């Protein structure tokens, strides 16, 4: 666990478990999670069996990926 502090005030807690990475926004009511940079948990039990890096992805495709990540998800932190 890591705690990020700015001017003596805790801002965020980073937690890495066996199956998940979580960044908790401590400055917002309800301590929402920051969005994670992936669509699925990348764990040993994950259906993801390979990863490919693609460049020059069109805006339309990227927007669809972002929308898929946001669909059906609870409240996220508005902070980056």
C-alpha cells in the first residue's frame, strides 16, 4: 500500500492485491476509486491470455473502448 501526500494531506491510497490494483481518492466524499487503465482485472484467473500494443488507433475506436470501460461501472473519482 502506498499513500500519496501533498502539503501534509493524504490524497490517494494505492493498493495492490493478488488480483487487483486500486487507487482510492481520499479527497472526495465516499472515497471513490480512480479509473484503472484496463478493462478487466489482469489476474491469473482472468480470461485475458495475451496483450497486444496497437498504435494509431482511431478516435472512434478509442472512444468505444473508453465507453466500454465506463459502462455499468459504479461511481469513479473525477480526479486524474
